[in-house]
């Protein structure tokens, strides 16, 4: 029999008795803990915790929330509670490059990304055939209308499909500050470079000119500050000085595939904690 599971995330100033209070409340309201991951960031005195648990007979969300409210008040916690049966709705935005889109769709089809992908949106028609092959609606937005006008069209589509997370899978348009503010921590971008170096256009060309020995990719939250949002996941590979720019790009695509999926997976599993613009990934 499949268990009905939930995820609880907690962040607060570090202090004695937090774990005992959290686990005790779960047990007392009819929950059975399946996994608990916690971390104390000693540099800032902050405590972060992610708990996955199953609801046994008699457990109800309302009962748990009422009980945990008292715990949260005592420790001044920021907390969120998620029903794992409820899948987030994710929109994928693309331009002309397909490898990140394919990776997301294939991982989703294999059950490795626990979400729904009800729509794909692009500023070009080139990848419509991929959406068709995966039976997902495809929309093209007209960026020539102007940033604010086309973003209104974009947000109308996002609203129509009740989207909760936007993934920029090599979507080559800079989002406005207003859009980033409205979708704060709900837009994940893949930068085809190892941030914070080589931001902006043609990072592989910049890296080649510098004679780098590593190339990588960065999954991060999109902010108004281009390619400088809080980092979720990064990966790198070594490269030889004999490699050309084209070889950098080819090898870099493999890293990008991994990074975009891992960044989205961590978001969907509620593993990302934010504190003053810095991420802590607790799994």
C-alpha cells in the first residue's frame, strides 16, 4: 500500500531543543518520519531542517498545522508544509537550443522529476516539434512587441496553466526586473558557464580566451541582476588546452543537461533554503 507522505521545511535561529520539538510534534500528531536532514550554519547561527514523513491513521493536515503553529511560535520558525501527492506545475521556456529541454522532458517521462509539465513556451518556433512529440502544448511569444508587452502575454499563459515554477532551459531572453520580482525564487535559469565568472554572452568564448582548465554550468534562481541569482547546483569538467571552442561547447552541453535537471529536482523536493540571498541545499 502506498503511503501518503508529506515534507516539512524549517528555518530559524539555532537553539537547543529544535529537533526534539519538531520530531515530537510529528509523532504526536500521527506522523512517521521517513527521512530527516538538518544543518546548522555556524557562521550565521541559522538552523535548517527538511523532514519527510508518512501520515499514519488519524493524521490530518489541519491537526498537524494547529500543533506545529505552537512549536513555530516558540522557536520563531519560518516553516512550510507540503503534501507530496500534490505535484507542482512547471513551465519550460526555450529558444532554439534543444538539449536542456530534451533532458528535462526525458527525465520527467522516466519519473525522475516529480512534477507536471503542462506547457512549453518559446520566443521561436524551432522547438515546437519536440513539444508535439511529448504531447505538450507549445506557445510562441512575440518579443518584438517589447519586453513588458510580451511578458504580459507570457504571464497570461503561465496563469492559464496555473504554473508554479518557470524553468529557463536556455531561454535567451533577459527577464525584466518586474517579472523577476513577481516570480521571485520561482524561476530557475541555467547559465552555460561556471558562475560567477564569464557572465553574459558567449561564456565559452570568454573561457577559451582565458585558457581555463575547467568548464561548467550553473543552475540558479533568476533575478534582475543578470546571471547573479542564488546558486542551486553547479558542476564542472576538466578540459585540455588543445580543445577548440566548439569542443568546449559540445562538452559543456553534457554538464548543462545534468545541472538543469539537478537544480529542478532539488526545487521540487523542497531541499532549497534561502537566507539573505544565499542558498543552503539540504537533502
